[in-house]
């Protein structure tokens, strides 16, 4: 009886089209992934070209040249221009709150401002944080930064010959000419000697 039932109710054979349909679906998925990869690569290549073009637009700065324009907002939203500091020795420092070497320099700059401010030194910190005021203002208050802090941007960085590492610091004489540039951490004595030679 069981054998008869098994023979009279055989399992249906697999549909011939099922395997072909699965293969077709897999093929379409693979083609889609391949196309997406091509488009992503093209976008990355274009982005690299754009960065290279921007980098090529930067004009290298020579020592002794007049300092580039610098007009940015401070932590209170007031627009500050470097031109307003002409006649003073100015230390301009491009920095960021996440930059460890910058945290070494900031206390030095605070001390320089205290020591030499009466002799005509001004310090200007240009913060390059992507988060802007939200990150910079609390940090400046906590660090008791006693000098002008401006919110920087890529245009300012390019105008100053391209800022390729932080900190990048410039020392400007009383006539508004860039006399020294330092990329990265430099000893306190070097900064102090350069500042004193211009006061």
C-alpha cells in the first residue's frame, strides 16, 4: 500500500527555468556591483584631480613678502582684519583643538603675549577645526587664551601658501612682512628669539 502511494504521488521534477532564473539574477547583481565600482572610482579620481588643482592654485610664500590678507570672524562673531595690527609684530598661528603639538605651543604664546604685549607683540590664533565655534570657544576659554582667536577656513589657508600641517606659524614684522614660518613644533627659544629680534 505504501509503495503504491509512493509511486502514484511522485515528487514534481524541478522546473527547468528556476536554475536559469537564479543565474540571471546573480548575473544582474554582479553587473550592478561592477558598474557601481566603476562610478565610485571615477568620482574618487575626480575628487583627487580637484584637490590637486586647488593645491596647485596656492602661491608659495617667500620670506620678506607682505603678509597675505586675513579677514575672519573671532569667537564673538566680530570680523577682524590683520591690517588693523599693522605697526605691531604679529605671530599668526594656524592650529586646531585636536592637534597635540598645538597644545604645547598655546601656553608659550600666552606667556609671550603677557611678556611682550606692552612692547608691541600681538598673537593671532587661526583655528582650523571643522566644528568651528562649537569646538573652539570652549577650548579657548578653558585654556585661558589671552590673544585673538579667529575661525579659519580653507580660503584663508590657501591665501597663506597652503597649510599642510598643524601647527603652522608665521611671524610678521612691524611693516607687515612675513619674516619667519614654522611648520610643526619648534622650540620655545626659537620663537622667543625671533620675536625679540623684531620688537
